[in-house]
C-alpha cells in the first residue's frame, strides 16, 4: 500500500520523505465496529513539519475491498 502525493498537504506542506515505522493487524479499535483493520504508522517529514507521524488505518469492507477509515498526523 502506498500513501503518496498530496495526502496531508496543507499547513504541513508537501511530503519530503516517508517510511513505514510500524504496522499491525487488529480486529477491534476503540470507538469503531469490530472488523479487519491494519494500523500503519509512517515516520514522515513535511516541508513545514520535519518530524511527524502519520497514522493510516484501512478497514476491509464487507465487499472484500480495503478502504481507508482513518488518517491522522501527529
């Protein structure tokens, strides 16, 4: 799975670098219905925020397709 381009662009500016820091499959998340999830943390450097962590959480929908259900920058 690749997260590229304009994701998160705004006050952080464009992505300068990004690498996967960790990923973990889970069946439950706080405040979300049970299902198949993967929580992926990226160590990311933006033009305006040199040291950031992006969290992308895809969920497998009933039709079998994976869709992003959460995206956060910290």
